[in-house]
């Protein structure tokens, strides 16, 4: 589900990085990094979003390793609500994509 949604966003591409991680990018800037085994994903978020997600009692969310200080969230996909993951991926794309591309995306909705 995450892969299909990430690739449905304008100009999104999939690139294998570090030989084991699928990354999803817009104009070569990463907005999602899949875990090696596909059970987790690090998704770009704002620090405020991260704080709100960490308050979720489902334990589906944690601070992402390496990039967590910038707001990125580690999601355990089996524990997370699919709609919430989809929204988080879209928000990560929005934070990464050029403003003009985001504006065109919003106009088409």
C-alpha cells in the first residue's frame, strides 16, 4: 500500500539506496525510506507532526534513526492505520516537493 501510494504522487520515483533500502523521492529528494525487511518505513514529517504521532497510544510510531531530530517518523506498518500512513506519506511528499508542484497537485484534487 505504501509503495503504490508513494509512486502515485507527482514525479515520485523509487530508488534502491545503500543496496537494501527502497527510497521514494521527488526530484531526487527522499521523502520515504523503507526498512530492509519492509515492515517499517521512515517518513519525512515536521517536528510538530512527530510529537503528535509519538503521543499515539498504538505504538506504531517512533523517532526515526538518524533523521528523527529533523522530524522524521519511524512507522511500524502492521500497527499503523493505513489511512494515517497514506496521509503521512502525502505530507512527506509535500514537504519535499517544489512548491509549484505541490500547488499543481492541490489544484487537481
